[in-house]
């Protein structure tokens, strides 16, 4: 339930026509076609990453922060470099959409989602640390939260 309000606010900022007036409707990038193309590529790449990560996670995925019976610590595929690649993918999709839109409201929406995912990820990490102990601590040392620790 804690993610619903920020996500709804972010989607409203991005897609509701009435949210484009005033300062939030001002452009933060020029209205060049190149920004739309790059934004679309980033959105598609982010969506692809989120789907790959979700499929790779398999039955360990849950919409809510919880540890399931037979829960495993996944550290392969996209999880070998990033601890929360589903969030990374969604964040990339928001960033790409914001760039394509080119208005301040898109940047604000991205900031809302980034903040919400940061706090949810921290909560998940507390659960994972409690459940997996040192193996999770090692995973944290090797990976970045939303970005790879090293390329």
C-alpha cells in the first residue's frame, strides 16, 4: 500500500493532461526530436531490464516486501551487478519518459519514484540481511543498489 500513492502521483504527473500547466509544464530540455528518440530508447531499455529481472527472479518475486518459504538469494543474471534491477528498469523507463516529455513534471515524477523505490529497497534489504546474513552482506559489497557497482 505504501507504494500506491507515490506511483499514482508520478503517473498523474506524467500522463494527466491537466498536470502540464504552470511551472510543472515548463520544459527542462529543448523540444528537439533527438530527446524524444533517446528518451524512447531509454524507456524501452528500462522496460526490458525490468522484465528480464522479474523473469529471472521467478518465484522469489513478491509485490510486497516479504520472505517466502524456500526463498533464495538471487545473485545471477541482472542481480549479479544490481541488487534491485526491477526498480532500475522502472526508473530508466520513468527517466526516458520524462526526457521524451521534456517537461519539469516528468523530472518531478522521476524524483518521486526514485524516492519511493529507495525507501522500499532499504526495507527489502533489512529483510534480506535478516534472512541471509553474511551471504547478503557479501552481495551488497559486490553490487550497487540501483546501478552496477563497477562496469
